[in-house]
């Protein structure tokens, strides 16, 4: 069993493969307490709450 490629991959084929590797925009949801946009399943940076409970005190 050989690990070497059988044929040379062209630049177009190589670049087509790499074209699918891209970043996606972060998914944001509204905080249930203050309405600020936040990442899901994380503590809100604006009010410090998670699941309608205050977890972190914010100054």
C-alpha cells in the first residue's frame, strides 16, 4: 500500500478543494433577560445571566 498520490493534482483541482474551507458567521441569539445579542449556551456579557438566572455580577 502506497501513500504517494498516483497522479499530480492540478492547481484548479487543488483550489476547488480548498474553496470549501471557509469561516462561518457566529450564530447569535437574543438574551432572554436583557435582549442583547449573545452566543447560544453562554453567559450574557451585558447582564451576566444564563437561563434567566444571574451567574456573574456585572458592574
